[in-house]
């Protein structure tokens, strides 16, 4: 697609959403950078202008339907807003944690998307881009609510891909690996599952593995945003793409490996004797 018309990004106050909003503006879209607290984006219009782009900030809390305003002429929607923690063992996870996770990561995204589809259609089509996570490609322990919320969005992508293709609306699922944001920094600690003696050893191993792999493979938000914008603009892009070396490698591997082999490698490591 060409970089004209309006692009709306949710969760653009910081992290990946902020970088994507700036990158899409630099590519030529009129960007609406939405966030819960517009004050957090006060510097964004000037930053976009310095890169030759146009960007305005608007309030949008994905869990508050009254705050959802979809502009006319929408050509790109980036559903980026998300929440991730905490991570007790499954049996210790209260149902309220599941509900909170799904309120933001699934139901919020659903409501924004539902309302955006008529505008995308009226603009002659465009791109509907959902940010999930490469963590759904591996049997990661202790992340069930987060991974389930992202897997739900992944399934939504498949359905919308079929429903919206005839309307010229292309689906894109971005599945990030470790990107240098507050969310990633917040995950640099053992999962709460460590507090349950049954899961303590596994939680320690899982954290040790994270501490080895993640820091050396972390990608900047600017680099991730460039790959996300490339995929938005590339009509030949596969629906599921990474935005950093780790996720690109994981998706390539996932396309070739059986789920049994994938699970075997992970579970074997997490349960091996020290
Ligand atoms: N960073 C990674 O390594 C990584 C890996 C895989 C997937 N992801 C996914 O990438 C997306 C962005 O993550 P990030 O790393 O940039 O996280 P982040 O730095 O924690 O930023 C999260 C963003 O989501 C916003 N948000 C949370 N709840 C919201 C709500 N109810 N309404 C509107 N906005 C809301 C936050 O707004 P406030 O400023 O108001 O809190 C913030 O702008 C998420 O969907 C995340 O799951 C990230």
C-alpha cells in the first residue's frame, strides 16, 4: 500500500506503540497516536514534525468504549496496547487476573477493531495490524493468561483475514520477541510462581534462561518499528511476522518444527536435574 491517509495506533504513550506512531508518520501517514493519558504524548507531534511527519495525540483507553473515536479515512489500525504481568503458576492464578488481561489484550482490541472496520472499508481498504507475541509459539510456563490473550488475538486475525480480504483490508499479526520497553524491563525478575515450592525450581530455571537469552537479543523500539512499518506497507507480507531477530528466527523455526518437538525441547530443559 502507499503511505497515505490516516493511521491510528493504540498504546502510543511509550514503548513499541510510540515508536510505531513516529515511524508511520515519518513514512507519510497522518498518524493519530492514542493513549490513556494524552499528556504522555505531549512531545510527539513536534518529534514527528522534526522527521517531516504529521501526528496528533488523542485519548483512547481500550477498556473504555466511550473513549474510542475512529477517524474518517482510516487506512491503518495498529492494535498495540497491551498488558503482561503478573505470572503465578496456573493453579495459583485468580480468575480476576485472567479477566483483567483479557479486558485489555482481547476485549479492548475487539471493540476498537469492530468500530474501525467500517472506516477502513470506507477508505477503500487498508491494513489491520495486531500486536501479539512470539511467546505464543513456545510452551512458556507461568504466562498462561498473557499467552492465551495473545493466542486469542492470533485466532481473531485468521477469522478477520477471511472476512475482510474481499474488502481490501489486509491482516497483519506482529509477534515481537524482546523489545527494549518498560514491559520487557518489568519481566526481568523471577515469575511469581517461584513463591509456590512446587514450581520454585522451574521458575528459577526459567528466569536463568531468560537472563541468558533476552539481554543479548533485545531490539530497540526504533528498529522494531521500522520492520513493522515495512510490513504494513508491503502488500506481499505474510500475515504473521516478527519485528526483531529473535522473533523472526522463532517464526521461521515454528513453521518447520512439530509442536511435539518444540514442547520436548522446552519442557526437557525446564525439568532437567541441575
Ligand atoms: N516489549 C516486548 O518485548 C514485547 C514482546 C512481545 C509482545 N509485546 C507486545 O507489544 C505491545 C506493546 O508492548 P510494549 O513492550 O511497548 O509495552 P509497554 O512499554 O508496557 O507499553 C504498553 C502500552 O500499552 C498501553 N496500554 C496499556 N493498557 C492500555 C489501555 N487500557 N488502553 C490504552 N493503552 C493501554 C500503555 O499505556 P500507559 O502508558 O497508559 O500505561 C503503553 O502505551 C503489547 O501488546 C505487548 O504485549 C511486547
